[in-house]
C-alpha cells in the first residue's frame, strides 16, 4: 500500500469516516468556540465597533448590558451605518436584538452547524446553562476544528502504515532471535506487571498480532506475579522471541514447589491473606497460563528453585509467509 | 455500551478519561485478578472493588479499556497515575459490586455466559 493511500486505507477499514462523524456529533461547542470574546455596550458608537473590528480582525461582537446578552452587531451593520454616514450613532440602533440566535456551550457542534445552515447567519454568541455569555462561534471555528481533527487522523493513519505488517517483518536474518531479560523483585507489587507490559509492547512493536501479544502478556503476568509472591529472592523472566515461536521462562532459586501436580490444580494456592487481599492467590495462575500457552512445563525442587517454561506458537498468518496481500 | 451510559446507570463519576471513544461489548465483575485474566475479552468492562494498581495492570494485559471501581472506594493516586499512563479509563460508582453489576445488566450490558463446572481433584 502506497503512503498517499494511508488515509484512504484507514477510512476503508471503517476508521476515519466514523471518527469524523463521531467528532461532529460528540464534540461540544465549548471546545470549538472562541472563549475570550470582545463585547460592546448598546450605548457604544458604531465608530467604536469599527475600531474594535479592525484592531482584532473580527467580524462581529455580542452586545452586553448589565451582564446580559442584548444583541449582536456585525460588519454588515457597520456597512449600513457607513452608507448612512452614521458612525456616531449608538450600536443599539443597528444591532440585531430580536430573535437572537445563540448556541449552547454543551451542545454538539453538529447542532450549531445545522443552525448556521438554516439561518444563514455568520456567528452565534455562546451561552452556558445559566444563559451567561461564555464565547462566540463562527463557521470558520468549526472548519478549523475539523481540519485539525482530520490532520490528527492523517498522522494516526501514517503511523499505522509505518508499523510492520507482519511479525518480524522489520528484522531479517538467517536465524532471528530476540532475547529480553527482566529481574523480578520479591514482594514488589507496585512494579508487578512491569515486565509483562514491556514484553507485550515489544511484541506489538515488532508486528505481533494483538491476540498473540495478549496471550503472551496474560501468561507472563501470572508468572511474574507468582515470582513476586513466592520466590525467595525474586526471580528472572526471559523472553526468547523468534519469528515462529516465543518462549518465556520464569525462574527462581527457591523455595521450590513440594507437589507440582497439586500446584497445577485449579483453585490450589499457598498465598497469604495479604496477597489474596490484593486480588491474587486464587489458585488460578497456572490454569490461566496453561490456557494461554501452546506448551507449558513446570520443573521444581524444594530448596533448589522453580523453572516455568511457556511456549507460544506464532500462527502462519502472523509470520507473513502464507499471506501476501500487499 | 458507551462509558456515558455506564456513568448514568451506576451513578458513577469519571476519574480518568479514556484517550479515545470506547464501545464496551461486555463486562466482568470480580475481585480476583486471575479470574479477570481468565474471563476477559477485549472491549470488556472490568468491575471491581480492588483499587490497587494491579487492577489497572490486569485491565491492560487483558485489553479491557475501562475499569469501574465500586462501593465508593476512591482509588489511590498510583492507581490513577498508572491508568493515565496505560490509557485505561477509570470510573467510580457508589454502589456495591452486586448492585453496580445488576444496574449495568439491566441497562443492557452482558457477561460471557455460562462456564463449564470445574471440580477440584483431591
């Protein structure tokens, strides 16, 4: 797939179009409007309006009296005043005050857009739930917000393109293998899951499917928690990542498991009440690991240590050998 | 189900906003993280009373995009920080786990259905 088609491809996968739709429907007026709005009093002159518009390059201003919105005055009104040579006239003679069309800060941009379409007006004062003026919105504000969002989508689509399409696509050799090592501290629950999360990110980064990364992460997480709970001086997690197979080894140097078969029974646990309070020690760890792995072996000797080896096969679709869609 | 609907159904407040729009397909309620890891599917809401960072870790591993803490137990800052970092949405409901789950079920959210009965061998 060519780079220029990144966004199109992204849209094709049901992403961008629905995202734009969501954006217009869910983005609130308050996120798009100009919040620091200039205002004038109804007694100000049209000349003052002219100065304000020119100085700040704006096209209209809400008119406020006693902190209440009483009207809106725009560049069109100024043109009328100029035609009549009435620049010294107070604003209230030219402003729109009846049937004033406003937007609400919390309403979706879509609603504001509809009102612009139906009425043909150029700008709307924005009111909060109590009817207080909090900003002003123009069609231009909406366009800019949408273009900004489109830009974000495009960047996201480009980033997707740069990610490898298949597992290990980015690395080529006769016999590729990636070895990651993590030291696990006993009792350090705060960092529990750190190693598993890192392995998961690494797998995704080199192009593993989310399903594979998830399987590996869940099994490794259970093994990591086991080391934190049980191992005398913590342990070691080794991840050997190859294009067709991933092997994770979790090992420690004691205390060792007295009855491995019993430990593998669902619901069997020797965890302390403190550990259970943290949500672990339900005796489902090894059951969980077995479910996620293609092969699992557990070796242990009391006084020596334990070694849990988990193997995950990379399915052929993920290696990219059988499919060639681009 | 959108997170707004979860907030409304369980009278919850949003503590950590998600980085993107989430559409939940199902939910799982448990205080046992291994259960959660065993049962969760992607796009699943995790309902739990366990407020330590491991709840967020577990959600991240299982690709659950949002966690609903129950019984009004406000999570410690390290939990919220990890959620922010991992991009996991966090909500807090004043209801107990039973009631929060019931309210979500009534609102249309479903679980994973029946599981086979596992007997312990002694």
